[in-house]
């Protein structure tokens, strides 16, 4: 049985959609990982310094 060009394209499109779905899930997981012991709140920087428990360190 010979596979037509349109069938090959459909199969490739299905694979591409599945791969894109997997990548999207991986990106969501990566964005959910939190820094252990990191600063709480929205923006930890203040004038290029990092503040932790009242102590600021300049990188």
C-alpha cells in the first residue's frame, strides 16, 4: 500500500502538534519551579542590591 503525500503531511502535522504540546507542558513546569530560600514578594532588587533580612549585598 502506498502512502500519499497528504497522509504523510497529516502524520507530520499530528507529530508536530504533540511535540508542541509537550514543550508547552515543559515550559509551564519550568516556570513553576521556585527558588529555594529566595526572597518573598514581587521584586527582590532595590537599586541593584539584593536585600535579605535587612542585609543588602551588591553583586
